[in-house]
C-alpha cells in the first residue's frame, strides 16, 4: 500500500541539504555497510534447478530505478482467462540465515527514502546488482504463476524457485504511451485488460487503492514551489498485479496454517472526521451520503487540491501491522481494510525485510512442507521488528515533509494564508493543526487565548519557517 512520495527536484540549496543530513544523524540512520556484510553480499547465490529463462519477462519501474523487485509476463489462457507470471527477486538465495548480512537487514528492516537520497536495506552490489531483476541478467527468483478467469478472479496459484531473465526495463510513461497508441504487444497490452478487471473486482469487494501523487519540491533561484506528479493509469494496473500476488500469498498462508499477514482494521471515526475537515480546507465537496471509497474514486490526482487530499488519505493506513499465526491456529483478524481481503507483503524483498519470510512460507505451502527452521525461529519477532521499522519510516516521512515545507515557506514569514483547523489538542485547545488551501501544507497553529475553531475556515499568519529546525508555525490572523 502507498506511502507519501516526496522528492526535491534539482540541486537543493545548502541549508536544506544540511537539514536532511542532520535528520539522518539524529535518527541514527546507517550510512554504510560493515565490511563483513559487503563480503557476504558479494558471494555467489544458491541457484535453483528450474530454468524459466525462456519466459520473456519485463519490468515496469520509474526510469532511474535499479533495485527491481518484480518482473512479469502476461498471457491469455486457452479457453479464456489470463495467466500472470510474476517473478520476485529471491533475496534468500543470497542471504545466509544467521550471518552478518542477515543481522544487518534485521537492524535496518526497510529501505528509507529521503528527498535527496535513499538508504537501502541491502548493499547495492546485491539490491542494484546480482539480486535485482535487471534486463538481460540471469538471476534467481520466486516465480509466481496465477491463473485468472475472464473476469480476473483467481483460479489457481503456483510459486517455485526459478532462474529468470528479464528482457526489458520499461517505465510507466513509456508503457502508457504504447498502450494508449495501440502499439503494445500482447504481453504488455494485457496489463490494461487484467489491471482493469482487477480494479472492477476491487470495487466489488469494497477495496480502495490510493493513487497517491508524488509530491515534488521544485527549487529554482533559491526559492521552492510545491508540485505534484499524478500517477498514470498504468501505475494502477501495475499495482493491481502486486496486490493480486499479495492476496494469493495470504490465501496460501491461511490454507497452510502458518504465515505473516499484513492487516489493517477499519479506520476509527476520529481519523475519518479529521479527513473530512481536510477535505473542507481544500474545498473538496464530500457529502455525508458519499462513502470514503466513492469519494476517492471521484478524485482527479492531476488537480492540486485533489492531489494534496490523496496525500493525506495515507494517514488512514497508519493502523496497519503484521499478524503472525502458526500451526493452523488462525488469527482473529485476517483482513486488510483497504484491500478488503486477506493480504501479505511478498513482492518487495529488496526493500522490505518481511517479504523474504513471506516468500519462504508460500514456497513451503505449495510444496506441502513446513517452512524452514530459520523462518519459524524468526517469525514471532518479525511483527515487532517491522513495527519498529515502520515507525522509523514514518518518522523519516514526517520530518522530511516538515523540512521541505519549511524550505518552501521560509521567505514568507508574516504572510497571510487561507486555511482550516483540522485538529485541536484535547487538553490544550489553543494548539492544533491547520491545513492551508494554497500551498496545500499542514502545520502547527497556536491560537493565543481563545480555543481554535475546529473544522472552521480562517485566515492565518505564518510566524515561523525554519528548514534548519524543521519548524513551521502559524497563528490566527
């Protein structure tokens, strides 16, 4: 599921770079890998016996990405329906359980994304080299084969270790142009057919996919402007293939009686109420008879106010966690509220620790064998480790947003803005959070002697904007 995407276009000025460096230091973010970890990452992997290099797989990623977790091939089935082949980087082929690399990944948990750089989960020699599904490189993978009927419903699932070889590295804009022009060959053209079929099924079961735009801070002549890159339809179709695989993984785990699910309870009323106030601040009409899912599907991420609202909708995903079960004793909660079905993380092992374990459990389930001992030994501690990693990721995200928004507003201290109070502290009603209409940013507001008017529009004055301390603050005008 999506998180807020944030990057700085161009070369950020020195104060912003310094603030981001200071944030990494403050959070204890590791900057390099120990020599023994690099040595292990450079070792040759354990190769599977099954050769699937004849399947002409392709990847779809941002143009500059080189840590490629997934590659696919799509085909029609004789008699109707589709066959999805989805290769996932087999990180376990490179990692020795209990070794230095294994320990380092448990320390890092996830790849961390900053506006100016990323801090990878695995050394680049592995994540952007031998384990990445780069074009014309033979490498080990877990190869999923999922058969769908004509409506896109899953009929059969298989997963096995295989040698694979991607033929092409495609990007979303290129894919969209080819499909729109009708020049895409069938394996790629079917991405639209299957993606739209899965989107219809998502609506049917009550699921929600957030087409979260990339938030971009554009630097020009020492000043910053806020812009958004709206996702293309191809982004959503590609995401549906990943969701399909995560749902298939969850079903395998539940049927086998051991696994680790990604679960999310329904959003509390307070969170939805805050989101309604955000919609009001951004002048988005949300009648009370319109459900959250209906509203999301009506938004156009190309419109800046809609894009800003979609960014804030990711707050409803903050209750997500990992639920472990074993020995056939199923957990009370097995579903992910946004997916509206059982779901597991298994498609991004280069960037997320838990996916390596999910893949092993699914491989064992298909083989009707117990998972490896090293998987079972780590299973109970995984949810807490992933929770710690998710909190670190969330902190990075929030602090980076504060830093870049401070940079965006640093020359406008004293200016007036239109906004809406979306949150007020329960025990200190003169302090809360304001959502500006333009630029569409959140910030702290302190109202002096009177309680802030929750949910009301008001004019506010910028009183502080310091990228060095990541502080932005307003007061009622």
